[in-house]
C-alpha cells in the first residue's frame, strides 16, 4: 500500500492485528483498527483464566500502550453500523464517519442461539466476547447451580470456569458422547469420562426445550426435551458460533454464512477483504471447511493478506497447509493434525494406544493400502508441532513415521514416554515391516529437514 492510502481494519482480534503488524513492516500507510468490543487487542483464549482468578485483564494484553504509538497503529473504540462501499465510508455509532482506501473485515464470531423459550432471561448467556466475560461475572454472583447447553470447546471452558468457583454444573450434550461428531469413539469416551471425574454432571442425548423463569424474571430451571427439569440460576449457551456479519446486510458485500471471499480474501466489493472467523471461502480446498474459526488460521489469514496488500504486482493465494487444532479438556491437552474424522470406512486404518488410567491417548490414521499418514490425534501428551506437520507435508507413511517416533514427544524431560507402547502395537500389526526405530534426536531432525519455526509445540 502507498503511504498516502488508509487501511481500515474492523476488528482487533488475532486476524486483524496480525494483518496490521505485517503491513506495517513493509508500508508506512495509515492504519486504523476499529473495535466495539475492546479499546485494544487482548488474548481471547485467556479470558477464562481471568474469570478463574489465574490472571488479571492487564495480564492478557500482549502489547503495552506504547507499542501501538511506536508502530503508528491507530486504535478506535467504536462500533461500525454501516459500510458504504461506493463512497468508501464507514458509519460509526458514536464518532464521525471514517473514510478508507482499503477495508478489511476481521469481525470474528458471535454466539449462535436457537430461539429457545426463556433464552432472554437474566442469567442466560453465551461466552465469546469480553462483554460476555463481564456479564458472566455478574450473572454467576451468588449462583450455586448452573446448566451448560452444548458440548463444544466453549461449553467445556464455561464448565471449568464455573467449577473453579464451586458452582455445581450440569452439561446437556445431544450426542452419544462429548464431541461425538468430531472425535473418534475412543477419544470421545475418554474425554467424556474425564469430564465426569471432575465433578461435572453430563446428560448425553439430551436437548434443551425451555429455560424457566422465577418470579423476578431470572433463570430458575431448565426443561429438557425428554421432560427432565433441572434447577439452575445460570444457563450457559454453548451451541456454537457464527460469523459476525449482521451489520453488513444491505451493504452490497456478498454474504452467505460469512463474508464470501476468494483465496486472496477479496470480497465481491472493490478494495474490501475479509479474514478470520467472519470470512467464508467460495471454493474451499478438499476436506477444508468454508469457514475457519481457529486462532492459528486467523493469524495465517492476516499474514497472507498482508503480502497481497504490500505487493505492487502479485496477489498471495492462501494455502493453510495441514489442518491443526489444539484445545484443553479440563486437565487433558488435545492436539490434532491432518485428517482424523469421527468415523471412517475400510479405506482407512489406524493405530490407537490409550493409557490404562484413561487420561492419555495417541492415534495415527493412515490409508489401508498405501500406509500414507493422514492425521494424528494426541490426548494428554505433547507432540512437536513442526515434526507432525513435516510428516503430513512430506507424505510420510505410517512406516516412515515409526522410524522417527522417538523424536516427536515434547513433554518435559522427566515425563514418562509412551511411544514404545504404540510402536509395540505397530510391530504386532506389521511384523514384516517392523524394524527397530531409530533413536532420533529432535535437533538432528530439525537440521536435516530445516524444520525451523517460531514455536515447536502448540
């Protein structure tokens, strides 16, 4: 971008801030970040730890105030109510209209509710924004019983937050097990059992019918579709999120679930782009979702678009690479790489190991005939991010992987290792192909394959 141009980014989450930082490295154009949620960027994944008392809000601000001034990144705390793509103007709720030369929509997600009776009662909410965190502080004051509706990642976070304050929690999960449509059955059962071990009551194959009020108009109980009535003074709605694009209706920017973009993040409007949770790819890659609602993909979106905006001649096309996600189910960390669906047919096979105590598991999914590695699930153990990506990018077979298995564990020095147990299963399954694995050293592998990145594990 030229120095006389103005880049306006709506949203100051990981996608928008990453874009601003990377554009600033190559351009001295004017850059303004607008957010109605917060005056400055904060670490969204850490919100739960503020509620739990492990951190203060100021502890989840990655950059001090001087950072934005030094890098000439203007921050505007206001709400955009309308976008005029013809005049290249944004209408603000409080301030004067603002003009742009290039506009980037990085507005993230908002909760997806389903019009249940009583969902507007006091004590009923989702958890996505900073305002939701403040509301949860208010809504759970003096509460002894809570119900979480939904079994996704937000639901388990809310349950852990509530349990940290001694509040009894019941989760309604409509599937057979927790995350039954995402995790293979063994992993789903492992996580479900662990949730219960932490004193959380889980009702599987149950759905919300209504939220019932007390005389003061506050949530007093919920009724399930099977007729169960569960007393509670707080109801957390964790039934997913959707792209935050409501203010764009009527703008002329083409929408579906999110803002429709091509693989350069260009929208249907000139000089308007969309990245992060609010963007929806018109033609997603095979097996890739149209909407990528992950922290690390938001960062990649920002990095990719910055290359396009700062290049005079070339548009950078987005290529995510192997799928990756990480999460925490209470005290069990979870990593997944590549393609590991909940179910599969005989075209695929897997090696699966689970600890006798039911708190750790490893799965490698591969093609039955070729042995080509397709994906990895790890629960309760840390694996090296770079090496897992290398295996998938270089199209390793399960037999190749077994030869480097000793190098992948990222747990601290004195943690017990379980890779030999998995290899023993492999040797039984493939006795003619099994040879003693090399005692690979991670640093040697990094040098050999030039596996350098800013982080080794996520």
